[in-house]
C-alpha cells in the first residue's frame, strides 16, 4: 500500500467514525424513549423533545459549522466537535430530570453539527474521480448503518442495563477517533480576515427552533394560544430574515449561489422528502413496536437490523456503480422502492407479527434506502467545487436534519395524541408518499455527469 493510499484510508476511517457518532445519536435514542419517560416522566411530549432538542441545534448550527470547516480547517473543527460531543454525552448520561436531559441533548446537537460537514469535506478534498465515489459509498455504508442500527444498540443497552448507557457509550468511538485524528496532517494557518456569520447562525436557529416548538406543543396549548402563535410567527419571520441576510451579507453562512447548481438544488429537495420520511418512519416504528406490539427495546431495535445488513453489504457497490453510470437511476428507483416497503407495512394488524407483517416491508425499505443514499450524497456534493465542500455538505445535512425534526415534531398531528394501530398506518402512508415523491423529483431533475473515460474509472 502506497503512502498516499494509506493517508486516504486514514482520512476515510476518521470521517466514518466522526460521522458515525453524530448519526448514531440521532437514532439510538428512539428505543430508549419509553424507558426515559418511565423514569423521568413527561409522556410523548418529552419523547419528542429528547429527539428534537438534538436535531434543532444540530440543524440550526450545522450551516455555521460548514463555514467554520471551510474557514478554520476540517481537522480543527472535528476536534472541537468530538470533545464537545463527549462532554455533552456525559451530561446526558447523568441527567437527573427530563428538562436537564433535553438541555444536554441540545448541547450534544451543537457538537454533532461540527462533525458531519468536516467529515465529508475531508473525503472530498482527499479523493477524486471514481475513488471519491467509492469512498462516499463506504462512508454511506457505515453512516447509514449507524442511522439504522441505533435502535438495536439502544435496545440492548436499555434491556441489559440502563438508558443512560445509550449516551455514555459514545465515549468509546470518540476516544478512538481522537487518537486517529491526531495522526492527520495539521490544518493550514487561519486567515486573519476570516469572518463568521454569527447573525445568520442566530437567525437560523430561531427560524428553526421556534416553529418546531409550536408544532410539538400545539397538542398541549392549541393553535390559537399565544404560547403557540407567538413562537410560530417569530420563527417564520426569523427564517425570512435569515434568507434576506444570507442574500445580502458579504460572507454568508449559506451562499445562495449554491442553489443555482441544478443537481445541488434538486438533490436537496429530494433529500428533504427522503430524510423526513426516514426520520418519521423509523421513529414511529420503533415506538409502535414497543408500545403497541409489546416488543422489548432489543427486539424493536432488531426489527430494523436487515436494513443495516443490506447497507453494509451493498452501499460500496452502489456507490461505485453510481460513479460509473451516474446517480439519476439510483436516486429515482431507490426512494420509490423504499416507499413501497412502508406501504407494505399497512398489512400490520393488532398481532404485529414480525416475520409475516413487519419483515417484508423492512427488507424492501432497506433495499431502497441502500440504493439511494450514496448516489444522493455524490450527486449533491459532486456538483460543487471542493473548496466549498464543507458548506455544501453542511447545507445538505442541515436540510436532512431539519426535515427529520419537523417530521418528528409533526408526528403527534399524524398519529394523534396516542399511538395506536390506525395512527401507525397513517404514519406509514405519509412516510411512503414522501419517499415516492423524493424518487419522482430525482428522476425528473437530476442530471448524470458527462461520461467518464474508462481509464479514469480506475483512478
């Protein structure tokens, strides 16, 4: 193995581990929610906030994190994120009350926002050509596994010990990543003229957090209450101000010029639909299997294990094929297939039989998701020049996390105040429609790059 390939392998491992931690904590929490509310109280609203507090700050800060990555260097920002994530995880594990846990999850989201954009930017600045497509496929395989395997890991920890280990276990991969990160070359010196868009960050967080607060709490206060209307209106105005500010400031946190690139904006529209579906569907399924189906936390986590196996087995291959033939076909067929998987779950009845009712839909969903994620990432980030890979990755990840948190915030509207069989069926229908919509948009809008010469495919 050459020195160059060894360095590339190290970069890929660091990128995978850092992203793995952030993605894992977005989903590992799902099967721990019933145990958390049994101990700390609060019902479904606390469950929603434990999930969304993390996603709100992650989604709100991730754009700023992308700018920081481009300005201060990938390695430096990764270090900040890893250390902060470890500290916040300890606070979550020691939480004495639901409000304390929710606040600690918000801090965890801030640190998590620093991890993913820098990780992907590392890959795009280190790999090129077909090698880049293969690297993205590998990254996708592992991070998708974290996204789906989270419920399994969480279930085992909850059943065998305590929900608190769901957070404490983060220290192990973080420590390993810090050791490997120290072996990467240092970042370039920071330009003294570097500026950070603080105003944009504040407006972005307000524009995100306040409407989500209204979505979650409307079940308690009603849409006509000032407690709901005021945050909703201020949040919408803050988001409008954010767009205006980003269009007028000299150093925007989210350069709107990125959206003039066809594959970037079409891919991000598809991302919004696909990740809203993914977050809603996996959240509702994990809770439904326990609260209605009577599954243990471990069995609820095992329910989605086939998705992780398919992702591990096929994502690198799919990434390579998308690099060779273009992403359009994969981005069209994959989400539609995943949507069919959730439509198949409408066969679930009050018995909630796993092998005959749950598993077939899970397998089809897993095949569709695996076919989608690597080509989607490559199409979006490959459309932007490497110098702006950090912010391009941040925009894509921000949209996916925002879509997820809004979907989860809207879960109570879709399923009703109590999750039952009919509510699950409604959520499955909405999830399937969102996935199919993402596939249709990709098929219409995504453009394959110009053909790559055969000799370049071996790079």
